[in-house]
């Protein structure tokens, strides 16, 4: 355990606003350094984007350099936290499946430079894919890209389990059902007028751009993004998906593939053949939780298009595209939902320090499970 005194620092009273994964990661990083931490969450439990995702820890999707290093650091933290807190984690890895020639071209080009960029991945033949997963549709399958680094977690369980563990292990205090309405240096104030002193405040408000520092967030370049997702029933007889699976559509979504020359042909073909997928920002992936259910998605709608009403067309397109690339024993849908997260077009995280000792951390752009712990560690190293 790291503690502030052993590092020559001083113990601080730290207030974290928001008990989603970004807030919990910052609370963990502070508490393990010996700080006294209090977390405020306006809901009875965090119920935003942190519980509405695949549960994928996805370093393969981050671009080379600092962002990938942060993702890998998060991966290490997940393994440490899961071991201590008793949280389920699956070292499953991932496979990007190629069923079209242009998808395979992107994977070949990426794999050629991946080692020098620090990616631990390799190309698989269709026969090799079959040894990793029974879910890949063999019809038209050319090959795939396997990465060892991806993990699976259950986001709903994580968000409900970590507060109790942080409380018991580090003495972190949680105030649920408390909305922080004002922050100033050395102090936070709740909606009922109560104040708490804090040497340092970290605001992790997710897609809430209005409650705290609305002018800053309005001018930040942050956008709201809505995604639609689905979950199947438990698959029968212990059937296992194996690695996380992603289709060729995903290659146009994640930043790690953006510099691959052959990506342009793939994007053009998708835009011409299936413009409805670009219209709704659909790329399809699948993961499996510890209950044996398959999480599938997703879509991307931005800004004024973010509405509380979900579109059956989007769900149908997600299922259509996934059925082309994977096979499941049981496609029965048990749940449908949407999430809204904050995303910055140019940065993996929005970081601002609007007041002395006050820090805003949001905008992980759908990569909260992947990036939060590494970003929190980086933050505390800067502050300590």
C-alpha cells in the first residue's frame, strides 16, 4: 500500500463528487496514499454510464503512447482491486473478427506495426479463432486479431461492491443521496446547506454539465453521447463466449486503427453499403458477464439527438449486424437500456482545475472502465 506519509507528503481531507467509476478510481488512488476520503453521490447508488456498458477493459482500443500506457496501468489496477475486493474479473482477451477483405486488410496493416507500438496482439486464421471461441460465425470468416490485454468485469457489481470495500479497507466515507451544489477552495456544500471541509476536491460528474461549473463545462468541448445496448438471457449449459468479440465495424470506431492507411477503404465501403450504420454510429461487439449473459451493442447519438426515447431501429440494426459475425445458442433478449456519457473529441479525458485545490475529471468518452484507474493514478502523482 502507498501512503502519503511514507512518500514524504501530507495527509489531506479529500472530497470526491460522484461515485461512478471515475470517482471511485480517484477515491481509491487517494485512499491508498493515506488520505482521508469522502465520496458524495446524489443517487442512492451511482446509476449513470458506469453501470450501462459492456464491462470491457479495452486497452487495444487506445492509440499508442500515453493513452495506451494509461489503459495498461488501469488494467494492472483492476487486477489488484479485483483480487483485494473480491470483484469478478475475466482475463479473456479480445478478437476483432474479419469477414470482409477490407476488414482483413486493416487488421493485417495494424498487426504489421503493432509490436513496435507496444501492442501485444497477433493475427489468427479462422481455424485458430475456432480454438479460442465457438461464437465466431465461420461463414465468410477470413481471420481475426487476438489481443491478450482485455479484461471483463461486471459494471453493475463493481459499482455496488467497491464502495463497501473502500469503506472497510481504507475508511473511505460515502454520503449517498447527497447532491453537492457548490464547491469552493477548501469546502463543498450540499443541497440541504450542510458544508464539508476538504483540502482537495475532485469533481467526477460524468454527463452532468449543469450542477457544478456549468460555464466551464459548456465551453469545454465536451459532448453528450447516447448509446443503446442489450443483454441476452443466460446462455445454456455453461456456454462460454471466450474472448470479447468485435466485428469489422469496430475498426472505424477506435483510435488505435485511425492511422492505418487501409481504414479509409473500409469506412467508404460501410458508408456506401450501409449508411444507416453511420447514421446511428453503430459498431457491434459482444462480451459475457459472470452470470453467463451476453452484453451486446452499441450505437452513438450526440448532443441534441440525445433523447430519453430509444429507437427500435437501432436495436434491430445491432442485432442484424451481430448475427452476421457471431453465433449464440440463445439470442433471447432479457434487457434493453441506454446510457449517456461525456466525450471530448480531442482528449481521452477532460481535466480542468477551476479553483485552487479543485479538479474536474470527466469525459472518458465511453472508456471509463478502461481508463479511470490509470487516469486517477496519474492525477494523484501530479498532486502529491
